[in-house]
């Protein structure tokens, strides 16, 4: 699933490790989500949305609706 | 590949797995020595014979605990995939060996090897799974 995590993270000048610490997950997890190799669960997606002050669909792109 | 163990749950799981593997070997040697020296038979033989398998139950319990306690869902996902690799590899190997025993008369594979075979495939699966997310 495509997402804007890398951009949002860069806007805040956060490293992957910074974001991982805020989410209480490993840096590997952030990297896997960011590169679209791992789709987060709904609770983690909500956590991300809260952290960035956005809605989930503003961070993650529904590939089916995009095609 | 970043294999660093980060969370307390991961540390606990790895520690339990290593201690358990050591205990299996120690208890297996202990049981073999006990049977050789005292020639146990009947009822007393059963608990001593089963003793080396008990740490396996502990690891199964710790695996369940890890999956329940670990907050990082990605790390949980990695372990599940590695264990699926272990289960798949074990099923394929032991089934193939069973047919080899039946039709090609290869030596019998003792059931005590199933657990080490499982962990062998988990270890093989580990870098493969990690590479997918690199």
C-alpha cells in the first residue's frame, strides 16, 4: 500500500528511528511500512494518523480506488 | 540485515529459546546416561524418557507469550513467517523422508529429530524473511 510517511516524516525532520520511537515500534517496522512492504494494522494506522494530525486516508492511498 | 534484538519481549523469547535448546541437549544426554547406568524399565522409565521434551513445551509457551506481549506487530509478523517456514520445511522433509523409508528403504528417521529439524528450517527462513523487508 502506497503512503506518504516518508514525506510527512521529512516535513517534521524526523528520522525513521524518531518515528519508530514515537510509535513504540522498531525502526525496521517503520521502514517496512514506508516502503509499502508491510501494511500496518488499523490500530497502528490510527496511531500514525493521530501522530501526524491527519486522517488515515490522507496518509495511506487505497491502491484499488487509485487504479 | 538488521538482527538487533530491541524489545524486552524479543530478548525474553530469544533467551528462552537458547536456554531451552541447551536444556533439551543436557536432558537428552542425562536421560541416555541414566538409562545406560540404571537400566530403567516400566513406570520409572516414562518420566525420564519424556524429560528432554519438556523444554519444548516451555518454548511453545514463550512463543505464545511473545506473540501476545510484543507490541511491534511487524516483529510478530516476522516471527510468524519464520515459524511457518519452519513448519513447512519440517512437514515437507519428514513426509518426503517417510516415503523414502517406505519405498527406497532409507534408514528410519527417529521422531526426536523433528524438533531440531523444525528449528533448522526456522533459522534458514529467518534471513529469507528479513531480506524481503530490507
